[in-house]
C-alpha cells in the first residue's frame, strides 16, 4: 500500500518535472532552426564620391552581412522576395521577417550628404516584422534576434558611411576650406539605420496575444482525457464491473454478461455524443467571451474531430491496459503533450527531444489546427490540414487498436472477472 503508489508517483512526477522545466528553462539557449525571412527590396542608388559617381546597393551589403552573421544552427534565415515572405507569414511557416526597403541606399546616401549640408533628413529604415499568430514568446525572440543583428549592421554600415563621407570631404577643390562633420552628425552616422518593430496583421481583440489557440486546444485535450476517464468509469459502474460510491454508501450492480468488445463500443458511442455536446458548449462560451474568431463552423467541427480522436484513443488504452491506461493517457496526452505543443514557447526554442515529440504528440497537432482556424483564416497550409489528418490518423489507430485488443481478449476468454475470486474458486 505504500511502496507501489510511491514508486509510480515518483516515476510519473519526475518525468513531469523533467519535461516542464526543460521546456521553459532556457528557450534562447535551446534555439534551433528558428525560421525568419530576409527580404531585400533595395534597388540601389548612384552616389557622388567626389571623383565621380558610383552605383551602390547598401541593401545587398546589409543582407549579405545578415546571412553571414546569423548563427545557422540557431536561425533558419530564408532570403526571399516580399510576396514569398507574405505567403510564409500567412501560412504560419515563419515567425517573422527582416525587410530592407527599396529606397534604403538612396536614404543612406542622403544621410551621408546631409551630415555636411544643411536640411532635414531621415535615417533609412529596416523593418523587423513579427507574426503575432505564432504566439507572444516567438515575437520576443524575433525582436531580440533582429535587434542583435541590426546592432552589428549599424556598426558596419556606420563605419563604412563615415569613411565615405570623410573621403568625400577630403576630395574638396584645392584652396577651398574642407567642410567638417559636426559632432551631432558623427553620432547619426555611427547609428545610421532606424530599426522599426512591426506586427504583421495584428490580431483582433479577444485573441489573448496569440494564446487563445493554445488554451482552446488544451480544453479539447483535457475534455478528451477527462471525458474518457469519466465515461469509462460510469459505464463500467452501470454494467456492474465496479461500484459507485455516494458518500458513505455505494451501489454495485450485478455484472452484465457482455463482451469486452461490445463494452468498448458502448463507451465509444457515449464519447462521440459527449464530444459533440462539449464542442458546442465550448463554442458557446467562446462566442460569449469574444474569442471564437470568424470561423465558428470550422472551429466546432475540428473540435469534435479532435475530441473524438483523443477520447477514443484514451478508451482504447483503458481497454487494453486497465487502470494502468490512466497513467499511460496522463503521460501521452499531458506530461509529454503540453511541453511539445508549441502553444507558448516555439518548438524551435525547446530541447530537440521535445521538438521530436511534437512530430506526433496529439497536443501539438490539435494546437496547429486551432491556431490556423483562429488566426490564419483556416488555411490548410497554416496547420489545419496537418491537424485534421493527424487527428484522423489517431482515430484510425484507436479504432484498429481498440477492436484488435478487445477481440483478442474475448477470443482468449479473458473476461472481466475478479482474479481473487477466480483463484479461490479454482482452489
């Protein structure tokens, strides 16, 4: 009575601690393959060097410096055009983008001239775009990556621009006083690029800064796990396989002569009804709170599919392993599922073994579908397609596995009997 629960809880809760603390302890230290787009729209410019003119493209120099300086093992920097960047944002393939505008070289040239000639000038701009639908933590990582990269770019471009201005001034006509760079101009030249942080398509009100998809997916997952446990227990009580307690009293019906296979079919049928009811109730609550988005039909249909897949899988596990199935369900759907969901910390900012779990863990698949529906207009490429097909795959595994194991038990005559009483009778 002491040793068994202590050992089981020590193993299960240690796994829980390892998964959750490793998940959140060092996201930037665990960064790997974090996808960001780099867009260079700069068309170049012709500048006066004092001895003539020169065609320059500072945007290309900045882009090349970013590609060379970005740690390849941490950041997956994709050099693309603006239309491709938009597509990658829309389909949730990247967390953000660094955009160099078409007039970057022109503005940088004007900045150099303006350092010695009076007049109003503006620093050239580089935009660091974040994809808010990917979650608030990912936006912070994008801004930090962009800020660190832009600091180095500012240093290199500032040194180059200052040198060009000094060379131009040194080439003044003989006898003419050489203009000097003022102290204020030198400060401007040392930090010539203005970095603007911008959200790509800000989320609507009620999106919870990009967290509602995670919590909606969590609700569906918990409804499937808890619902399966409740249906399993209550159906077994009605069939007489276990007592039902009411305070100090309990009811224990006579066991019903029914096969394991037909018992599982009853539980699956009840779970399907529960899935529809709970999904509609969740939608009602979400509508009242203003978090349901603009795709309510897709939201409720996907919720039903995901809830049925999770619920039927949990019941197949209980049918196969009995009480031990509760621990298996807890491990698969909760302990391993939440850290690998990518709902709060991006999967590319977690340890690689957690990222590997995300390839098949149910929570991640449900989250991708919910995120697509709530933030990306139910775009299949943004995760809804994967969410649907992985839910169908999970449902197929549950159906095949559940039918196979219960049919096998029935075929072998392994009926639901009390082993203690059976041994006494045999003796």
